[in-house]
């Protein structure tokens, strides 16, 4: 079993380069990256427990597992909320992070106090170490913590399905299936004694599923946010945009750039030409760059504006034109 845990851990590490290959190029999403890190940390902990020779080391490895586990529900909740079209204020996010820190702090009392575990022993099963625990008075806090997040995730998805907000019904149903699958296997793991942690593989599969959903939904969510106009409205809006000076257009678009991730000078130049309606080849010729280089700059620029195409760039002008 210990080698199975090791193999799952190595597969978990593959998630990290996948993030940079398929997600980071389009848009930086730290919560998805953190989810992948948590999956790797959890499986590292399971692997270390399986190879443990002493109770103390097994408890240490178990804490590593919990470090990832307390953050995973938070990451999943934030990711699901974003994909369903909900964003939370920094105060809410900070409070959730604080709750995770407190939860992990309670778990870290293991080995010093009998609050979370009153005692622990190890057993060798088929060449792999299994940690047996006796639960303390504060152990139910983790149960409450996990269940609260599952309920919150299901609630967000159900509201999204009802209001048709953010994700499509098909994608929301897929995410709901992922969450319910985690709930079901988590319950099975708690009710039926297993010498192998089924969640190690489930976490990996769930992370891959979220990666696929994220990639599928990026263009969908952006396009859904672009309102449709009648031909008369389009003509009127076109007049409004053409009568604006380039300085005014730039100023309006730049209000959507975050202060901690400003545009470079070259990105500003490309932005100005894109707003002016220049094609990629025209921009490349004017700036003496290859079209691929312009494409890379444009992709980074769009990522900083949280858009994916020219149409959405023009929509920023209209959103900020009222």
C-alpha cells in the first residue's frame, strides 16, 4: 500500500506543471493552484504515514495530511463560487482562512494535549504503516468544519442552477456531482473502517476534474457576461465609443486593472492599438515584433483585464461608460 500512496503522490505533483501549462497562461487563478498544492501535500502526508516506523513520526506525517485537508474545502468552495459567478470580499475570505488556521491549530495539539487525539498507535498491515487513533473532545470540530463547507458548496451550486448564474446547468451539475462524490466517499471512509485512505485517490481525481471544468468554463463565463444588443443599440454605442478620445478610452479600460498587477509599457501600447481596431499583423508590423510575440503580449494583457477577446475589451468601455 505504501507504494500506492507514493505513486498517487507523484501523480499529484503533475498537477502543478499542468496548472502553469493550461491555466496560468490564460489567467492567474491562485485558488486553483492552491488546491493542487493541497492535494500534493495531503498525499505526501499519506505516503509518509505509510512509511512511518514510529508513532511520533506517523503523527507528524498525519499533521502534514491535515495541513492540506483543512485548506482543500476552502479552495473548492472559492473555486466553485467563482465559476458560479460569485466573488467574496476580502473580509469574508480572510475569515475563512482564519477558520482554517484555527482548525489546523487544534489538530496540531496532537502529541501535546489530548484535545484532538487522546492516544495513537501504529500497526503494520501488508508492509504499510496504519495509524490508529482514539479521538478527543475536539475531534468533532473537524467534522463540523468539513460538513459546513460541503453544505456551502452544495448551496452555491443549487442557487446557481436555479438562477442560471455563472456556470451553465451542465457544468454546475458536473461540479455538484464532484462535490457529492466527495461527500459520499468521505462518509464511507468514516463509517466503514479501511486500512487504505480512499480519499488520497479521490482528491487527485477531483482536482483533475476541477481543472477540466475551469478550462471549459473560462470562455463560457466571459461570453455569458457580454450583453446582446439590437442593431440600433449597436449603432448608438458605436457612436459613443468613436466620439471618445483615445486618452478617455485608455483611462476607462485601465480602471479595470488591479493595482498590484499593472500593465507594462508595451502592454499599454498594444492596448491602445487594439482599442483603435488594429489587427495583430498590423500591431506586429508597427512594433517590429512577430505575430506570436504580439499574441503573447495580448494574452497577458487580457488576463490582467480579466477578459478573453476584443469584444469583451469593448464591453469594458461600455460598462464604464454609463
